[in-house]
C-alpha cells in the first residue's frame, strides 16, 4: 500500500468516526463538526484525484494545507 492509499484509508476511517458523532446529534450537530466532515470529504476527493493522476502531488499538498484546520487527526496515526 502506498502513502496515498494509506492516507485515503485514514481519511475514510476518520470521516466514518465524524459521521457517527454527527448522527448522535440527531440533526443538530455543531457547526465545527459539520465543517470538519466537509473538510474530510474534500480531502478524500483530492486524494482520489491524486491517486488517479488528475492532481499532482505538490498541488494535493497545497490544497490539503488550505483545509480548516488542516485536518487534525481524529484517530492516532
């Protein structure tokens, strides 16, 4: 497994955890949680583009650096 695959797997797991947290709020999740979910969805799409060659590695890193707040880990790495 290369580093993009590992990143994709980690992001997917973290997004699943965030979605579980969102579900516990029954439609009333805090805005910061919803923002983190959106950031993870964006990051997943960017990594997938990089895996398929539609996005260069430096561009991926630049785009990921723009996310709020830089995608802090949900799970320990």
